[in-house]
């Protein structure tokens, strides 16, 4: 697993050039080989989209867009672990960062080596969880519905439910990312392989069809829910 951790992509976003250089130097000494740097928030968002890093280390106070907004933007298309580095040490800032989907919060001044070890710890946990999900998610159950990924079957009350290929792909994607908000852009990228533009009605129709086939009351869904302004989520208790 050690080599797997060090082969992961790290994205550093900070407007302090010297800090970027310092963090890069420490990470290289720790064995990381794939490090990307952004000097402002907007460039960081672009790099996150193009490079698809496995970890983002993010400053809060930046001139163009602050780290909180950067984290919001990233969460529209990615669940990559995010560590905040900030001189803001108030509890309210930490709570806000974690509430936006950050995984960790380190206050300045800090030990770059400590941050490197935190990065390793989060990456090890992420790799372990993915392996566990691969093992356990051959079948997923919610309510009276069962999804058998190996057989490609969806059952409700032990009766086979016929889904179109796109409906099955959409349901599978939501199930493999259960209890997480999936933006319409993320759904389009994964299920249709296209930009979200023009697909709003298409996604809504497919979500409605899945509810009609799987929910007890499609007009008041318990599992395939809409998160207003953000996207959709499949709730699996």
C-alpha cells in the first residue's frame, strides 16, 4: 500500500509561493512524485478538473476566490479528500470548512512534515475504503430493493425490475456513491459521458423513472432524493 500512497496525485492550492515550494520540497522528500501547484483558487479548480488529484491541500485566504468557495466548487464535481491550511484558527472557520466537505483542517504556523503525514494517513484510509467497497458492494440493498452488480439484476420484493441500460447505469453510479450528493454535472460525465448543458430534463426523466420503478411512493421518495440546488442522492441506511 506504501507505493500506492506515494503514487497518488497531490494538488497544492495557495497564493504564498514560498509555502508552495516548501510543501512541494517536503512531499518530494517523503516520496511523493506527482505534485501539482496552483497559485490561486480559480487555477486550483481548473487543475482539479483536469488532473483529478487524489488529495487537495487548500489555503483559505486567497486574492481571487477564498478556499471555502474553492471547496464548494470542487464538491460540485469531485469527492477528493481536502485538507485546509489556514491562519484562521477560530472554531467557526473549522466548522464551516468541515461542513463544506473538508476532511481535515490545519492551522498556520504548522509543521510541513506533519501535513505530509496527514496526507499519507488520509490517502491510506481512502485506498482501504475503496478496497473494502469493491469487496462488499457486489450487492447493495435499500428498503425492499436489491442490486446485484455481478448479475446485473435489480430486484424489488424479490421480483426482477426491468431497467433500461441508462437507468441501470444511473442507479449503479448512485449506489456505488450512496449517501453522497451527486451533481448533475457529475451524473452527466459518468452516465452520458457528456457536458451537463442541455441534459437537465433528461436526468430528471431518468430519476423519475427510477422512482416510479423502485420507490413505494414516487411522489415522496425515501431513497432517491433531490438535494435542492446541488443534485441527487441515493440514501442507503
